[in-house]
């Protein structure tokens, strides 16, 4: 039996399809300890995510973390779970549906669009196998992380390569690594923030909270911090903000190592303690709302700000399936469609 996965010979002269694969980080199948254990095992076993020496980390992961964290995480996921399941997966599917509709209007059925989760289901491998059997000869991969980072974007690339290197006939591959400074992305962010201000008023401070990363990754050459800083600068320019009207922070740190600073939770407490009464917070690093936005930013950080003396706290949702966000995704993949 061949180690490489081939195609039925009947489609060898009919391979005219482009496959567009949207990839997001992932989600457990259910808000239960057992589902979280499976999800966290896969996620935290990725060497792109945790760069501690493997033997040491595997002992910590299986001996401590996977015994304690799943039950705690399950409670958090349960607080945001919807009738459609995981918010991240449900929103990602809506994004996929709208991108597919746009591309089919232009290119017809010769373009297929699907979404996969880097960790959990639907897996990158399973979705790519479906695309292969549809006879794609051109693959466009768009990780839904605006700012490139090794633990997110590069890990998505690893998963794609791991699958297609098993194929007998490799398609052309177009991998979109970052869109942190794309004009339509900046425009969509600015639109969402302006709309929020029109409805709720302009805050004393706008907090731009990006997902955190161990400082060591930055020190070793990961460009993520620099891309976050550029997104922040371009967005501030689009909003015509002065430097004292916004602040860039980093959330969701894990473990005892130093992460990128300033930390979101500490910054919110400091703002409240220094007399800031009204903040709005948005996370440009997330293309879809998920645990880190709906639970951490919307709930946990709100409590910290209010407890420290703040009075008004608003979370501005991720771009999700807004039409101007779909404009961004469409514009990113179109140049690679053949």
C-alpha cells in the first residue's frame, strides 16, 4: 500500500478548482472536563505554543496541568457556550459562508471555501482531505490571525504542510501570513470603534488588548509585538487619536514567565486607580469572539476595572462576520485564485 494519498484517475484532467481554507485557533467539542482535556492536550503539546524542553514539559503537562486545568476551563467555556455551540466555531462558520457566497458570485463553483480549527474539530487534516478529493489544484490558506505569530500562524502552516506532504499530487499553495496593516482591516476596526462611540459615547481611554506571548519569543525574533504595534499606530491614525487617548496592552498570559507588557488586567486596575472612569476595550488580534474576549475581556477584566474604582466599561466585539470584515477576507484571498 502506497504511503501517499492519490486521486481517482478520472479527474486528472479536470483539476480546475481553488480551495480557500480559513483557519482559526480551535475550540473544545463541548464545555466539559473531558472535552477540555482532549483539546488542551493537543493545544499545549504543540512545540510552537510551548518551547520548554519537551521531556520537562510533557511531565508538567500530563502530571499537573491536564489534571487540574480542564475542570476550571470547562466552567469558563460553559459560561459563553451558545445554542450553536462554541462561539468561535459558530462565528468562523458564518465568516466562511459569507466568503464563499462572495467568491461564488465572482468565480462560480470552481472555488470551494471551508474552515478548519488548528486544534479540535473540524481539523485542518480532515478539511484538507475533503478538498483534495474535490480535485483542487490551487490551495489558498488564510489563518484568521491578523498579526503573524509563531504559536498561531506558523502552527497553522505546520498543520497544512503535515497533511499535504502525504499527498501524491501537491497543489499550488498560497499561504497568507499576516494582514496586520491591510488598509481594509484597519478601516473595519476603525468603523467598529466609531460605531461603538456613537452609541455609547467616547471613553476616557481606549484599550487595545492583544493576545499575550512569552517575552522570550519576542526576544528570539518573533515579529508579533512589532505587528501589534503597527496595527495600533495605524488604527490610532485612522481614529485621529492622540497618544493619551489609547493604550496597547497584552492579555491571557499563562504560567510564571514574563510575557509581553503592559498586561491588560494590571493596566485596567491602574487606570481606574488613577481616576479614569470610562474605558472601552477592543482586541484587534481576534478575528472572532471567543473565550478570551467573551469571558476574559467582557467579564473578568470588567470586574477588575470596576473593583478598582472604574465606573463605565465597554467591550467592543471582534469584527466577526461584519460585512466590512468579509471585505478584508475577500480582498486577501482574491489575488491567489486561479
